[in-house]
C-alpha cells in the first residue's frame, strides 16, 4: 500500500477533508459484531472511508505515531477477542441446533462463514494505515502533552495516567495547525469512539475546553464510524 498523500503540503494543496483517527475508532473496524455498536452500517461506513482514503484520494488521513504504537500493542488482543466471540456464537448455535434436532426439527443454521470475515475487516483497517501519513511524536509535543495532563485538560482525568491520550490530542492539534498554516480550508475530523474521555453532561456534548481548541482550528469531533463518514462528506454506501 502506497501513501495517498506524501506530505501535509500535498494534502493542503489538494484541500481535501482530513481524517485524524484515534486508536479506538480504528480498532472499531475489527471489533466483534456482537457488540451493539458494530453492525453492517458501521462497516459500510468504514469501507467508504477506506475507499475515500485509499482509492479515490478524496480524503487525506494523518495518524499520530502514538496511535500506531497503540495499534501494534492492542491489535492482537482485539483480533483474538473478535475471533473468540464469533467462535463462541458458532458453538452455541450448533448446540442449540442439536437441541432442535432432538425435538424433531432438522438443523438449519450455519454461521461458520462469519469467522472468514474477520481478516476482511482487518484489511479495511490496514489499508487505511498503509495509505495514511504518520505524524511523529517529538520531545516538544510530549512536553505539551504532559502539560495538558498536569492542567487536567481533556482528555486528562484526575486519578488516571492520560499521557498517551494527551499525546494523541496534541499530535492532532499540531497537525491541524500545520495544515491551516499551509492554507488548508477543508474539513478536519478528529474521530474517537472513546467518548468517556471527551464528552460530558446531559445530553452528552464535547467538553468545553477541547471544544474551544477544536473550534479555533476548525476541527470537527466524531464519535462513530458512520458519523465520521458524514463529517468527511462521503456518500452513504
């Protein structure tokens, strides 16, 4: 997989919408469909985003180095969880089919093909990773993240080590600043399904401190794959 855009300058010149994904939203592409938030619509949105980044190049994508590191750490666990979850469902259905057979109804349910879709789903994610730029973590960026933690600014929280989350946010604030300085005027979307770190209140809305930071740079926040597709201006599949 080759880069869709070789630099931030190229993205700015094309002036395409830009996706800045966190680790959670990318792993949502591989999570078990037994979760309520993982369904056909979510995967169609994910495939549309993938096509917009990889094939049509209608979307620029920049991934923080910290996000890539977290993906390397968490991907095997999420993959195993999805395979295990679907395997348990297959085995449960097979057991219930035997119960049905014992009561005089022939077995009808076959779901073994579900497990063959797991590597396909992972492929959607890895295609995005392969076509996206990487924004390196610098000492200055890390310093700003630590400052963010000490000031308890979103996504930092009291009693939790939020340094990694803050590195991601500071990375993307830096990317957005650089793009705007280069003349980019298109939409920039920060996507994170880790809503507990970013939303509060009733109804739940983006925390005021980070909302102000995002507004200053024209960053839109998305909490799900289908919302990300919409904010990027991509058509519904």
